[in-house]
């Protein structure tokens, strides 16, 4: 009965989440969907590289009180001049306009396990999946924003065998002697991209500017699956270590915060794009906003640099553009590993993942890691489960007496319930004795649920035989069927409900949850199957020991 209550509570939580998402889709976002559809219709006849935006909208604001310079709107059409760069983990294109990354494929992560040569396109500038980096220098005088053109030394760069790093310089200059070099640095087996601006001032006057960097993306299409994960902006600074600001929040009001250290990111299921400025004694601006009810930006505005004539100054920041892998993120920046979003149960989920990761080092198989971690969780709650099963077994022994009471009192529910409670007191049985163990275990169950949903390590991870992706549904529904059978068998060990309506509901549970779990990732279903089988073994042993079989 305890597992049935667990499934009921778990199912209620999931259904509540789905209802909340449905409400969001039906009532909160309809207007935005209409606007996006309208824009998509207009842009469907345009080539992918001709995205037009209002330059005043997606440039970050200036902290100073000075007026902004007028911008040349003729540059609003994104150019087709691209620099192709390939490392061992990334294949990307930098546009000479703005010197920014416009396309980025993650070579180690195929879209589908069946097509390993088709990598995930993380950044792209198509109308429906627009997601790019933008950076520049914001000044009241002439300075390169992400609309100005750079000159590249080469059009092709590739990290050669034996090389550990790759340097890509871009150049911009004015007629009066101001020269800016924007340099990208890539490293082997790394998703960290280092960017620095070197400003050489030969203009004869002092040059001042605010370096900035931001992500610009459209809201992704709604996922119709059962698993909801957060997609949107995230900001981190002292006192606000992990703050999610979704697209709806940015439509309501722009986000602005100042701090001396931190980072900002755009995250989605399994992948994160983060901007990481250097820590500074001066204030760094963290901002996000909605543009034209379609595009959204999240970025950083670094402290101003002032370059006297004849001097050279630099500004640096880093980007992380890749998978949400714990081991990579935790060494890059404090709190960046929180983008592996386990939600409010992170304090439980992180230790669970650490143990599962340790098991994986021994087994080299994430499926077996799930199995053995489930066993460890079951052992941790062995005594609590045993108390619940003893309560169920004792109540099962009373089934004939309860049936007699039901026959004696007929349809008089009040007298039947009173007689049943008197029987429980006589036999010293607490009918709610199995509830406390369930309440204690639920946070762990839900925390493990988020570990399985959020961990990219399980994405396309092979287990055995037909299961070659633990984050995809079982293609042959074998695990869901085993789960349903195990649930049905466990019902046979529990006391039969005296209420006919309740008995009918309990009989329907295995069928309902089999269908429900058929669309869940196979890794989640594997966990519940193993948990069910272990519960059956423990409950059967205790029930038999108490002579209730």
C-alpha cells in the first residue's frame, strides 16, 4: 500500500505540474504566441542570415547620463561574412559584423543517438531558433558595437592535432588612430571561450567605453512532452547565488543588478550559455530585457575603460557554451554548477548525483548506476519501509473481521467506520502507520527524479539490449509493462479495501500508471521498476513472517 500511496502522490505532483504548464500555455502566453507566429510568417520568405532588428533596442543602456550616438540603420542587416572555427568539441561560425558567434554545434552531442554525425546546434541565427552572442564597446564616441564590422586575418581556423589552444584575432579601427583587437581563445576539450578587447588609442584624445556582452535569443517552441525543464535567463551575484528570470518576467520588466562579481546565463535542458566577467572592485552590471516582444537578452556590462592617447587597455571576459556537466561547471565559476537545475531539492539531489557518479566510475554504465543507487536508497529506508509493511500485514490479517463488520452494518457507513476504529484500537493498530514513512521518503524520490531528468550524463546513455538512451521513452514499452505487473502484484500483498469504489480505483492503478509511465524517460521507469521489485521482496518477506499470506 505504501508504494501505491507513493505513486498516487507522485502522480498528483506530476499532473499538477502539467496542469500548471497547460495554464501557462492557454492563458499567460497566447498573445506572445500570436506575435511570434506573425513574425515567423513574415520572416519565412527571408534567407536565414537576414534577421533585422532595431539596433537601439538590443544594445545595452549606458550607465552615464550622456546621450547615445545615432546609429547607422543601414547596418541592421546581418552580413554573410563568416569565419569558420573548429575545435575537438565545437564547430562554430563568427560573423565579421560584430565579431560574434552566430552558429555553434556541439560535436560530442548528437541530436539523436541513431544519427551520431548530426550534432546539436546550440547557437543559431535562424528565425525560429535565433540564439547568438553579441558583444562590443558602448561609448558616446566611435566604438565597435555588435553591429560594426571587423577585419579577420583568416576565414578558416582549426585546432590541429597536438595543439592545445587556438587564437582568433579580429581587428577594427578608425581613421583617426583608434584600434580595437577582439581576440577569441579556444582550448582543447573545453567549452570555455576566452574573449578580450585590446584598445590602442592613437586618436590624440582620451577614449572611454563600457565593454558589454550578451546573449540574444527567441523563446523556444513549447515542448509537448511530459517532462518540463526551465528555459530562460539566470543571474548570479553575491546574495543572489542563483536567480531565474524567465521570459515572461523579462516582458513584465527589465532586469538590472550591480555587483562586483557574478555571472549571467541562458539555460535550457542539458545545455547552458554563460557570460563570466572578471571580478572587479568596480560595479559590474547584470541585465536582461525583452526586445520587440520576441527576442530576449541577458548580459553583462563591465566597468568602463579609459584609454589616454598613446596608451593600451584591455577588457576580458569568458563564455561557457556547452553541456551542463557538473565536473566542468563547478571548476569554472562559483555557483555555475547550479545551472544543473535540481530545483528546491538541490540539497538532496546533488549528493544523490555524486553517489551515482561514483557508482558509474565502477560500472561504466549509467543504467547500472541507477539500479545500484536505487538499492542504496532502499537500504537507507529499510526500517521505515519495514514499519509500513508490518502495519499493512497486520491490517491484512484483519481483512476477514473487517468483511464481517461490513456485512453486519450493511450500508450504514457511520456505524461501520466506528466499529472499524474500535477494532483497530482493540488490535492496537494505527491505520495511518504507513503514512509517515512515505512522507519521509517523498523528498528523496522527487530529488532523484530531478537527478534523472536534469543530468546530461544520462542523455543517450546506453544500458542493456534495447535500452540505448536512458532519457528517451522505452521504444518497446517493456519497462512500463514490467512496472505495471509489479504494481499489480504488490496490490495482492496489501489488504483489500472494504469500500467497493476504492477497490475499483486500486484495481485501475496498475493500468493507469503503466500508460502514464510509458511516456516517461526509460531511466525514470527503470528506477521505479527496481524500487517496486525491492519493495515486493521486502513486503513479501515481512507479510509471510507475520503469517498474513
